[in-house]
C-alpha cells in the first residue's frame, strides 16, 4: 500500500484526491497520465480515488477498511488532500467535498456544511490537521479565507525553485515574488506553510540548488515550516505524457541529477537545515520501472546524519520505545524569523516529542499560534493515559501552549489567538480559549482585554460575507 498505516507521528494520515482540474500551469517538467490529476501516476492512492470517482467520503471509508479501523473511536485524523492546484477548484465543489468528509468523521449526515463543521468539534472521529497543495500564484486573501472556512491547517506551495531564471526557463508561470507574497499571506491567516522544491531542474545547476537548500530557503521572507525536496525525473513514455522534458533530455539539453550527486548534495546541506524545519520528503514515491531517467532507487534519509531538522530528531526516528516514560521532558524555543518562533518538547536533550509554532502580530499586539502537535503513538481524543507512558496525554501539548503564552506576554502581546482545525476546537476550549469570531479563538494575557480581543480587520469574516 502506497500510503501505509502509521500512528507513530501522533495521528493517522489519510490521503484523499480531489477530482482532476486544470492547475493553471504548463511546466516543462510536469507529467500527465490520462484520467488522473497532473504529476501523479497510477498507484494505490490514485487508483482508489479514480475508482471512487474522486469522492472524498468513499476514499476515506475505504481507507478505514484497509487500515482495519473501526469508526467512532475518536481517531485523530490527518487529512492530506491532493490533486492539481487546490485553489483552482470551484469553492462550492470544495465545500461539498469537505462536508462529506466531515459527515463521515462525525458519524452522521448534516443538512448543511456549517452544521457539519460545528458537529466536528465533538465528532466521533476528529480531523486534527488538514493539508492541501497549491501554486504560490493562486494564493490571495479570498483563497486564504476560503481555506480557513474549510478547516485547512496546512498549505503546501509548489515553489520548485527560488531562482527567477530557473522558474522562467521551466515555464512555471510564477516568480519568486509570488512565493514571498503567498508565504506572507498564509502566515497572516495562521496556516502552517510547507514548500515543495525540485533539484536538478532544466536551467538549474548544482550550485543553484545548493544555494537554495543551504541559504535562500532560510531567509526571513521564506523559512518554511516544512520542506519536501524532489529530484526532477523523466518518466517512461509508456506510463506518462512528459514530452517537453523528454525533448530536452534526448537533445542533451538536460541531464537528471544522479543518486550519487543528490546524496552528496543532501549531506552538504544537512548542517544548514534549521532545527525548526520538518523535512517531510527527499524524493517522489514512484515505481523504478516507471522512471526512464533520474534517480530510481530509494534513498535512505538516515544517511544524512548532520541534519538536526524536526524529522530526524523525532521520537519515532530515534529508535525509542514509543511507550517509554517521557515525563522528564523540557521545552525550548527557537527563533524562526522576525517575530516567529518554534517550540520543542524534547527528552534526553535531542529527542523530539512535540513541537509548535507562534507568530507575533505587533500591529495588533496579538500572538498567533499556528501549530501545536504531540508525536508518538496516537491515543484517541480525550482518552486517559493512566500509565503515563508514551508521548500523548501526559501534558506536553498544554505545556508547550503555556510556554507560548509566557513568551507572548513577555513580548508585550495582549492575547493569544488560534485558528484550530474543527476537530481540535474542544482541546483549545479546555485550555481556556474562547470563540472570538467564526473561525478564530483567543485567550487574553492581561486583564485589560478580558472582555474583548480585537482581531485585525482581515480576520473578521465568516462564511456568509467573504
């Protein structure tokens, strides 16, 4: 199964696909399989999506069956919705798609999307994180508000390169300024920001790739929370349509990066990866027989020991017993940029048990919590950890939140605000947060704002007026 069952990162990931739709781009490196979304091949995930006619409910139901999960057991669900550029879909289609998904997790069918979202706050199973993928040039205020309305927590941007000349050569259709603007907007509304970048692109070179991965990405205007790195590949014409890249390859105008050079690049940039970033992937999961030119074998991520990113230090990667006693944890803070912070819960100095992110909005004296998550084996929502073993439900999430609130207070902030997924609202309520708008929740840090937290105007919207 392409998306295996895992619960050692604090939740269970379910990959769902939206229906195929034009992404708005015409990139040299992109490939197309008839009947599928762009840049996807026929595999377990896409085959399931196609078989169900791209129905979110049926995809999720089949995943529960394949994972042998019983519904209504308060599972913590991470929904990863893929398929072309998310922001290019019709909003009403997306509302219907997610209404069905929330109804499935709630265990009952709602009459409206608004009702489904409210019921998800105490749903039989909970969506705790929800991620989508889109192009940077599709991000504007209206799209951000729509994604807030849908309950999305994480947005993956197809950045590909931070060189305008490389982007132009590949006919990407956006420039570096689009990336900066999209990143700024997404953080402004409270999303976790993930970049997808490619190495070995036509028009690029090893020095450009090295500079991007070791230096440019970590400038203040970028500094993504998580990163996916993909080597550019040419797939077999028996499987995909990728003629633009094939033409360059056959005319010796492009040569894909080799495994040896790529591993060497990863080892070189390892020491430059900030502790706050989560390296989600270092290559595409594509069957070797489908690759005509480029890296076809699996690269072991653990061969890059210099990295101190969140993934490498996570409790699941440190060969720990995930049911050990982790109560002697400590919480530390890293600067992620101007007025941006990453919080860590660690044990034995370097083993990561959980992390979170917070940005300061000095113009409004508000601290915006963008992420809090606890790793280790998933425990059902609100269940008691009687033995106090493992990472979950021993107070790590609450302790990180308190550290966030303490730092925000020291920095002169008047309140903390958060845009929770609908499945985590009850946890924030339990920790003293109250509803201050349709989608944002807040907690005063001083007595002067006990009765009223003033949101910036751009966050004062609801599903009926944006």
